[in-house]
C-alpha cells in the first residue's frame, strides 16, 4: 500500500469545486456532508466567500478520507481545461 505524502491543500474556489465533482456529489449533498447550506457551498465555489479555518479542516478531512490530495485536485483541474 502506497501512502501519499502531501502538503496542506490550499482551498481555492476551484479546488473546492474539484473536490465536490471528484466525489460526484451535488452542492446539496456536499453541503449536507459539510454541515453547511447549499448557498455556502455555492459562495465558496464562486469565490464570494472563503471557508473558515474550521471548514478548511473539514475539507481536509473529507479529502483525506477519500485519499484525495493536491496532485489529484490539480490533475482534475487540468482535465477540465
């Protein structure tokens, strides 16, 4: 089993959306998992607001549970271009 060595993820609007899309969840589903509203997820994904430090830790936890790191998010974003 290979363990990924990662740097902390800097949660930009694109990376938050990439995480949600990689997980194949709607904004509603992702909001429920993050214990926030769909509007909050929308605001994060559009850059209208940034997640709090606590929510960034929650995003880290969600990504880690699914073994998703910076490289995975960046690769996903490159494929979207």
